[in-house]
C-alpha cells in the first residue's frame, strides 16, 4: 500500500481524500477526523476518474494524489492497493 500526500496548495487544516471508493473514504475520515477538516469529492461536487495504469501501486498513488490535488486545490491523500498473485509473477 502506498500513500502519497501532494501539498502544493497551502491549507493545512483541510485534508482532501482523493478517492471515489466510499469504503476507503469512510476509513480515512475516521482516521483523520480529529486532526483535519476532512473533505471528500462529494463534499465539493468534484467528479474525477484518474487512470490506474502506471507500472506500480506507488506510481498510481502519486498520480491520483496529484490529479485530485490539482482539481480540489486542497492537500490530498490518495492511495492504491492490491493483491499480489504468485502465479502472475507477484503482480497486482
């Protein structure tokens, strides 16, 4: 699991969750709720679908964090995770 913060926009009291996955959003909101004003795509009516076609989970997370941050103008947390399959050469 790779988590990437992209913070070219200064607003240190807000944290944008760069995901359309409601389960992930709920988990991250619960985790960061005490420290930040957590903002979701739904909160600001933002629709974005970032491709996940980079060569690694790390690169996918970085791309998603950057794209969501550009669109939201808020410090963004994004992640990408997956299962690694032995029969597929340890690829997700």
